[in-house]
């Protein structure tokens, strides 16, 4: 089953199907979740912006790191304020670093 979901992520990225990737953001398997998050960044899907912003507050530091990077890849400048806020309360060094890098990639609005 895991292989099928990863294949689904790959196909969604190939076909630029942000809605499919958004649907996988709540998967029980963290590997699938992270792949879907990364996929939204690769496809630069605006459909993923709001769900990714919500993931900046996920209990998993790894999810928060990937969400910040994906938001930077999408390039929605309005995400900058959300990343800044998440950074102000972030405790994990890796997530902080990813959020700082994301802020550096996003242009001012």
C-alpha cells in the first residue's frame, strides 16, 4: 500500500495535480506526507499554499521544515508573514533554519 501512495505522489507531481497532493498531506505515513509536501513545492501549486501554512504548526519538526521549503518554492509572498510568525515560536533548530532559508527566498510584498 505504501508503494501505491508514493506512486500516486509521483504521478500527481508529473501531472501537476495539486489537489491530489493536498489530499495526501494528512496521510498516516510520514514519508507519504513529506513527499506530498515536497511535491507541492515542485509543482508550485497555489492549491497547497493554505494547507502548507497550516503545516508550519504541525507537531513534527520535519513536516514544518518541508512545509517552509515548499512555501518558498511556491513563491507566494503572502506566506512570508506566516513563516515569520512560525519562526518566532519555533524551537527546533532544523525547522528554524528551513524557515529562515524560506524567508530569504521569498520576495517582500
